[in-house]
């Protein structure tokens, strides 16, 4: 079923087998402009920009997912199911729940815990914790080592809610489930990968600390998370 309701592209050959997926479509454009050659724009529907180009000799697509599990759930499903994508690596931002993670640290997700019903509703699993692809994670670990970039393998919290009325509730969640950071997409991405027998992984850069009350600007989140981008690109 192509084009899909959300990706206006009728030629699946223009999308690489591996897709890097930031939440922000402007970050997708930044990656394409900064790191890729021979770039072709493959989507602009709903301003969810996507680009395919070459990183060295390797073909890669980078496309935004939007915010939240519902949004990444739609885009990753369509890429996996209708465009022949085999691997999606989310490259996003997260908030730190612990003293050990500082702003700009890079997190490699080992498990995503969520109170979301996404996976149950989809019919994938009733479990609240989903894991990424081990093979993709191993490639990301090797890439980070070659680039001499420190990463923090972690269990993270995929939340459905950005603004909680009980703002300190994260402390209970962190203590009970052993999660060290929070974002809003990985659980759904991993669920889709398992449902469709595909591979998914997630790298996150700490954009703010709930513990230390530190934060980055919107422009920094768009353009300054280059270590995470380089790890993902060199893993392909």
C-alpha cells in the first residue's frame, strides 16, 4: 500500500534498508545536509521530512518520526511494512532520571519500560518491557568504541505523558523499575519491530536532567547532538 497516508512516495527503492529516525524532522534535515551526499528528499507530507543519501559508500535514509508513540508507531510501521525497511535506529533526546547521566551524555537503550498499552493494543505483547535488536546494539557499541565516544547502556522509560500533574512521580518510577532516563517513542518502535520481524534500536542524547534541573535549547537539540548521529551513521 504505497504511497501510504503519511509517506507520499510511490518508489520504495528510494528508501534505504536502514533508516535513522530522529523525532524532529528538522534534525533529519540537519543530518542530511551535514553528513550525506547525493541527497534526495523522499517525504514532505505533513512536514515530516525524509531524505535518502550516501554516507561514504553506504545508502541511508533519515526521516523524522514526530513526538510520541502514536506518531513513531505510524511512521515506523509504514516503513517496515510497506517500504521494505529492515532496520530503524531512533536517534532522539531524553531526560535524565539519575545523577549519573549528564546533559549531552549518549544513552544506548537496552530495554524500554512503559506504562503504555501500545504493544497490548497492537497485539504484540502484554509485557511492559521490550528490548531492541541485539545485533543492532552490538553494531552501535562497536561504532562508539571506534569513534572513542562513551555510551551509557540503560533501561529507559517510554512515557505517554510529557507534562505530569505529579511532576515528582518520576522518582517513584525510577526506583521501582530501574529506569535512568525518559523519552516517548522507543517502546512503540521496538513493538513494531517485533510484530513485523524487523530490527530496531535507539540512541538518545540527554537533553535535560530532572535531577539537576539542567536543559538544552531547542536549537541545541536540533543541531548539537552530533556524537549520537555519528555513532549511528558509522554503524551502518
